[in-house]
């Protein structure tokens, strides 16, 4: 019995400008997440303002069930929530920056953007389109597999595709 050939690699855009634009969008998304860590630092009980922004989900609700969840689950357990947020957003920024497991982290970015949107969208002074743009940016990264262009996914994925193990298959899917 002969092994079936690997499916062909997904074609990357041939146009250098398109590839560069994808890489720039991915890197900028990573920098966006990293830059926004600065005001969530674990300084004092409020994690640099994260607590106040989280309270906006209750004070200016976007979606009732989300406001209830924040009020009754997140805020009473805020330290755990804040550390989880800090860790997730650090990883999100770092992995997008280097282009590793980019599709997975784009999905995490979409989920984190949804949580932020549901918490802050109705806060006075917030610009609706900033959330739409964050969603669009992560959808583009996901759809284009942007880490395959000038990222570690592009360097490592060919090796993962030739391996038979479940970890290699998983890495191929999330890249």
C-alpha cells in the first residue's frame, strides 16, 4: 500500500505587494495587542484600569446576558480574569507578531475582540468602527493565513505537512 500524497499547499498570493500588505497587517495587529497591554499591567488591584473598563459592561450594557456574566462572574473573580486577559493578549500579540499558529490566534483575536466589544461598545466616547475594524483585521488574518507570508508559519508549515503525527497535523491546521 502506498501512502497517499499530501494535499497541495494553499497558494499564497503571488503579488509581492499583496503579500507584504498581509504581513504588515498581521504585524500591526500583533503590535496593537502588545501596545494595549501597557494599561492592563498588574499594578494595584485594578490592573492599570482594566477593572474600570470591565465595569463598563455593567454600567453601559451592550448585551444583557454578557452584562450579567460580567457582574456576577467576572467582577467577583477579577484577579483571575485580569491575569487570564493579560496572558491571552500577550500571547495574541506575540504569536501574531512572529506569524506562528496565526489562524488559531486570529480566532482568539476575534473572540477577544467580541469580549471587548460587548464590554465597551456603549461606553460614552467609544467609536463603533474601531470594533468593526478589529473584527475585519482578524478575519483577514484568518482568511489569508497571514502567518504564511513573512511569518514562522511560512517557514515551518512545509515541514509540518510532511510529518504524520497529530501535533504536526494540528500545527498545519492552525497555521
